[in-house]
C-alpha cells in the first residue's frame, strides 16, 4: 500500500512539473531517467475559411482555421494558437495532427499562424486570410 502511494505521489509531481504531460513507455527507462522528449509541433497545411461572425466565450470570431501537421499534444495548458501574436478566440485539439482554431474577424492578408505546445516548442506558418 505504501509503495502505491509513493508511486502515485511521484506521478502527480511529474504531471505538475511538466504541465500535465507525461508519456509512459513499455521500455525500462531506468531509475532517474527522464521520459523521452515530446516532439516539436509541425505545421503542414493551414486552411482558412471566413465564417458568419459569432461570439465564442465573449469574443468575436470571424474565421475558422484548420491546422494540420503533427505534434499537437493537448492538455489544460495548451497547445496555444496565435494569429499575428494574438491569442486565438478558441482552440479545439481534434487530434495529435489536427487543430481547429477560431480567429478574430479583423485579420486580412498574410497572417502568421503559430502553434505552441505547453513545453514551449513552436511551429509557425504564414497564411493568406481572405
């Protein structure tokens, strides 16, 4: 019983320190070794569609943005999506390879899209907004 409590406490501390990210492996890592690093996010494609303006969480949204790639690990602490350094109105992590984000209606022309995982690794792409 005492061993189970200690293991649970270690796991809770690991989750707290890593922002909720903890990868388990079947391979024996050995005592004192950190889990393998999380791969950096990558943006392969960004599709932007103007949508009828709506309010999400008290903020106006005018674009739905589908970001595909890899390394999108969702936790309560991210990933974060920014448009020209402005936080997305809302973000849905559809899978490790797809994010649906909503952008404010005022964007136009080339916009820098940024995906930042909770561990700080970032991917960027320049995309034309209609």
